[in-house]
C-alpha cells in the first residue's frame, strides 16, 4: 500500500511541476506589451551608450598607441646616444 501512495505522490509532484511551468509560460505570454516596449527602449539606450563608450575607448587606444610609439622612438634615440658616448670610452680600456 505504501508503494502505491509513494507512486501517487511522485505522479502528483510531476503533474504539479508541469502545471507550474504552464502557468509561468501563460503569465509570460500575457505580459503587458508596454513592459516589452519599455524594455526595448532601455536596451536601445544601453546600446547607444555602449557604442559611444566603445568609440571613446577606441579613440583613447589610438592615442595611447601613438604615445607608446613616440616613447619607444625617443627611448631608442636615447639608448643610441648613450651607446655613442660609451663606445669611445670602451675603446680606451
């Protein structure tokens, strides 16, 4: 008898789980269209903001890369100048 009750409880739980899923789907389907429009508007605003941030970050990256290249060139010239000064001193040793 206990097995029959356990089996019935398992089936009841399965049916209740399916019912909860169906109710959730129904509520989602009947969701207020204005909520969706508001959500789409917010997503559009986020997209515009993110695009502007990406553009700004890309421009900053170009500036940083140019500055890095300039620093690299200056450092290369400084190293060459120091080596030029040290070269005759090495020859005297």
